[in-house]
C-alpha cells in the first residue's frame, strides 16, 4: 500500500471538500501511479496545476508516487513567478483563443463581444471539445472537471462563477485580457469577424426608425446578421466598463 501526503495551495483548494481544504490530504493506493493520476483522483484537474514539488524537488506529471512522499501542488500564479523551476503549464499564447463547453454559451458570446476568438456550439461532444482545444491551441473553458482531466487537454480553465457577467470578469482576470480587448469586431452569434456595411446596401433590411437614426452599420459575412450602435450597444459598453 502506498500512502502519500498531498498539500494543495491557493485556488486549487476550490476543488477540494471543505474538510480537506488548506491542509494535508492523505492519498492511498494499492499500486504505484503517476502524480498526475493521483492529483486528479483527489479532484484537481491537471490543467490547473503549474508546479509540483515532491520531497522538496520539482517533478513533472509523469513522476511515480512512492510511499511516504510529501507532495506540494501549486496553481498558475499571475503576480508571482517560480523563476527557473519546472513549470507544467504550456507558455502563454500570444493571442488568447478559447473554446467553451455547452453550458457556457453566454460567456462565449461575451468573449466574442470583447473581440476574442471563442468557439461554441451547444452540441459539441466532450471529445470534440478536447480535440478543438488541442489542435487549435485554444483554452478550454468549462465547469466540467472531468473534461479538464482528459490527457489531450493541455490548456484549460475551470470557470468558478455561475453568472455569465461574473464568469466574463473571472476569465478576463485569469488570462489578463484587459489590454487586448477590441470590442464589437466579432459576431456574437457565430464568431466571424464583422465588416463595415454601407447603409444603402442594407437599408431594405432595416426598420424605419433604425434607418432614420443610425448611420454606422456592420455585418457578419457568415450568418448575415447586422449590427449597429443602438441601446444594446450601450448596455454592452456598460458591461465592459464594469470589468475595469
């Protein structure tokens, strides 16, 4: 029987039962296995882990847990670096791109509103989400821990908040998106980049009041939706300003 002590730090405690949070967790197994498997058996997805220290020595996910090991597990830190130690998460992408699971449709729409490439379909299967994340270097956003434990997924984030506006603020903080926001350049429905549309070319599709009071229009090349800076635009501006 292998018995090891695991200690999880900072936001990794979000994944533990309250009685195990912020204290040593005893892990028992009848066979030796990887530290990745042990961490995920306890409940923490590997996509949330950036540093593992066993008996004072940094290790990678392949390390085989031994009896009486003392394991410290750390998340990604945004303000404090670990210097030259063994980071387990892939380096940050120069351009943040996302794929969201079927429960995060409003979050995906909000990210598109901010100008970020965010794939979403309500009928994506788990294997499709994992493949899209892996093959497209996309950050997988989900509230499904099991999805983040798939070996194929290397970039992922468990969204803690349940209300869409709070989810948006959380993701913006986690991935430091504020400096790269380029609002209202993507279609909120299909993710395509919008183009400026001549008013005369779309006048027949506009309500009389819209045509009378607005001059600036944008259209989606994929789903053909039309956008203008009406009352919905002001509500979105208010949401964006609230992220600061």
